[in-house]
């Protein structure tokens, strides 16, 4: 019984970690894309003001 409970706990822990890791990857990708957009907007603003 003890082995079953330990196995169940490990399976739940691993599945939770994989979902969390996917969420972290997606959040990081979204943040990188947002940052690229903001940098691009800033560069275009500076370019327009210096021309």
C-alpha cells in the first residue's frame, strides 16, 4: 500500500511539473515577443525623430 501511495504521489508530482514547465516556456516566449515589439517601436520612434 505504501508503494502504491508513493507511486501515485510521484506521478501526480511529475505531471504537475510538466504542466508548469510548459507554462513557463509559453510565458517566456510571450515575454520575448513583447520585448522585441517594444524595442522595435522604440527604435522606429528614435529613427523618425532623428530624420
